[in-house]
């Protein structure tokens, strides 16, 4: 599972004055900004650890083509055709249509394909097919090589809006596989796929440690029409890229120390065989290793891209511990029992014995596959339920990425536009990042794990409201405790001012600014957004008599302000009591009533105002990154150092990846 960044820190204005002040932003196009992140502490690492990071980073880059092909079967020839054009065109590069073509290519790189990375809709080119063909004709056939035979496929993919309209269709009632353009299933209907995997699961019934069926394969039909899995491993589909990943993992294994050495060995064996039991063995070894300073994820991990939630996209992250920041999560985990015992919930629903989650703060050294260029800010793995149950999970917060987001957002005008009071803005500036980090830590390390169910209550009793209510519970836990004196006592915050920053930001986001992510006419659907709205609106209503939270209009603009932070904290506690009761007792009706009353309906006038004010700031809603580059310093065949550098050119990095880390054929 992955935590995506909150919008509040994502904004960046595109006015020029801001650009000159923002060396963190290296490119901006369409609704995207590309940010550079730094890797503090890399230079001080011992050389063996630098070498290990270098090898793992190379492995992280070798699977890029896999993700392109997973996202849509035509993505590789489209990207490569555009890259040949970009490298060879000698015509007017100032023409509006050329700029549009360049923007399209930048978007394809960013999304790892022709569909938007967040909305999943196919991009609409802002240049004509005639122009495109004219550009190609001016270059001549030779530079295109084998790509020439894909010309028709590429043109149709780019210009025919009816082809591959969405990467992932989730509309209930339609055939979700035939209407999704991703390449996880080919020529099989949803009913066929469901029957295929139901049969597999039935054969494994009663196994308490089931493998993740279908995780690492495409489901398709053979020539005889029989349904088969094409497994992603060294000798199977995507084998050319996987062999490269293995090459670098073997180098990493050679310099790693136990127990990490064994973990890498499991992963190599899994890649060589495609055997999902070995993937489980890798995950078990990985989750047990909380001591290694360097850590990494490399594999077919998250299933958000598959409508059936079975197939995993390829991704990689290489990182090392941020020792200073880890102190924060260690202190929280060590005091887990105190937090539970003092939680503002009915004592009968407290956990008598809390098991702390292994949580740490990391510094990312390399992002790859589905974590690049857009990236999560927190990760909790592995995903297999039984491994989490029997062996636990690792939860990480990525500090240098949130730091870079934070830097890139400074001076974008967002807080000035939406936060009325200077004192609130000053607090956000001083404590905003600490408040965000602590809230995430409390939410992830303790919030989700706290409380217990009444005996006999089913964990699925809250049905479709369960994820909203669960996120609400974890958020309230974080909000309540961030303002507790215990936090000062533990040395985690200097004063209640940090909570004030968190509260003002949370209420503003929940009641107002998060609406900027919703299309006009739509209501709130996504469960994290619902939970924020639920908390903010409930506290507004409950505190109305005492004017705890207030709407203020100034110069025809609406603002939401918190008048009484102490009282608001009491309301968070009161609400947590009720939400925990609903969960512990499985009170579906009460949960449904709360969500439907507070979390779903959008006030259309307010929505319109937020969208207009947000648009006027010219803030790109999405952000992503360029990676650092590593270069080994050799003495003979021995690595004696690894140098890090920070490229400031998105296009160059993408062209370089296309040239040096592209191993798959056009058709897979
Ligand atoms: Zn959560």
C-alpha cells in the first residue's frame, strides 16, 4: 500500500517570478511540475554502502519498459517513435505544433504511457496528424528502423480517440477488462478471468498461506483459444528486462551483508523462476530485516492498476535510513501502549496489548517503474495479508521527497489565497512540515493498529463505508495526539503551536481546498477525501454553538478559520470515541449516516469558487521527480567511491533512460 501526497503541499505557481526563486523545479508542462530531490547523507555513507546503492539503483532503472508495456501494449512503440522524432527533427522547433508535440512526449514520459497517471484517461494531442506525418516524412525512414512497421499502430494510438480511451475502467456493470486499455489481460473477458482465478483459489482452499495468484503474469489465450498465464520472469514475458535486473541484483548480492544478502538471493531466484512461493520467501526475509541501513523494493508490487486487483505493476525504490528522523517514529512506537491506554475511546475497546509497527523514515536514493516520476510519500509493505498477519509489515515515510515537495511549494501563493489569518500562515511556514510528518507517523504507526472489535463483530461489518471510517479513525487518532502534552514531554514537538498548524490546515483542506481535485458537478468519492470532509464538517457542526470553527467572508472570498484550537481538540477526541464505537460494534447504520450526512455532498457554489481561485494561482496539481545520477569511481576493477550528481534537465534524463535502460521489444 502506498500513501500519495496531500494536495496542500503539492501546489506550485507557474508565474515567472516564482520560477527564478525555485531551483527545486526543473520543468513544468500541462498539469505537471517536475521537481529535483536531494539525497542528504549519501556522501557520508561508507563506500560499500554506496556501492550497494549504485547496483540497486541500476536494477531500479532496468524495469522501466515493463511498466510502459503493462500500462498499454502500444506504449513502447509510441514512446520510441516520439523519441526518434525528438532526436532527429531539424525543422522549426519554435512552432506551436512542435511545442505541442514536445509537451505530449513529456506527458508520455511522465505517465509511463499515453494515459494520464492519475485520471487514467488517454491524452489528447494538441497537434494534428498531418503535422505529425509531415515531421516524420522530413526525417526520413532510416532513423526509425523497425519502428516504421508500427507507424499505423502509433498514429491510431495517438490520434484515434475511440481507441484505448482509458487505462483503467472501474464502472460497475461494464466488462472491466475489455474496456480497460492496460495490458494485464489480453483477449479475455472479465467473466473468463474471474472464473480462471476462482478455480485456482478453490484448489487452494484452506491454505492459510496462499500465494498471490496472478500477481506476476498476463492472462491471455493461446492459439487454440485456451486461457493461459504468460508469467513475467527471466525466461518468460519481459525476460529481456528482467535479466538485466538480475544482472545488477547479483552485483548487489555480492557486496551486501547478511541477512540482506539472503533477501536479495530470494528475489533473484524468484525473478529467474517466476515462482510466487519464492516471492513470498523474499517478502518474509525482507520484512524481518529492520536493521540493514540500506533497503529497497524491486518487483511486481502494487495492484491499483488492475480492475480486478490482482496483477501488479513493476516498481522499485532504493533508500537508506534517515537516522535522525527515525528517532521520531521510534519514540512513537516505544510509547505505543501509553497512547493506547490514554486514547479517548471507551476503555472496553482499547487494546490490552499493542504491537508496535516497524516504522522508519527513509531517504530515497533512486525511484523506478511505478514510483517514477510520480511517487508515493509513504509505503507499507508487503501486501500479502497472511504475511502481514504472521510476520508484520514495514511502514516507511519518505523524508527527502516530502521535503522537496515542501520546498517546491513555497512561494506558490496557495496559503496566501486560502488562509485568512497571518498567524495561521506563519505557523504553517514554521511547523507545517513537522505537523504533516507527525500526523502521518501517528496515523500509520499507531492509528490503524489501535482499538479492538467487540467479540463476534465481523471486520467487514461496515461494508462499503469501512475504508472511509477506518481512515477517519486513524486521522482522528493523529489529530488528537498531535496536540497532547505527552508530545511535548517526549520531545517530539516544542509546543501546542504545531497542533495549531496541523488543525488549521486540516480543517481548511477538509472543508474547502481539497474540492480543487474534484470535477464540477461531482461529489466526494475517494475515501481519504471523504474522511477529511467528514471530520472537518462534523467538528464544524458540533462546535457551532461555541463558534469553534467559523466561515468568514472577506472581499467576496470565503475562508474557514479555527477560533478555538483547544476546544477543537476535544471535538476530535469526542468524535474518535464515536467512530471507534461504530467500528468496534460494527454499527453499519450509524457509520453510513455519518458519511452520507457529512462526507459526500459538495456545495456547488463553494466548489466553483474554490476551483476558480485555485485556477487563478496557476498551480499544477501533480508533481513528480528527476532522479539523481550515480557514477562509480574505479581503481582497476574495484569500486573505490560513488559520485552523486543532480541533473536539472527532465528531457535529458528521460532521453538517457530511453537510450540506456530500454531492453524490451516493441511488441511483448
Ligand atoms: Zn490510513
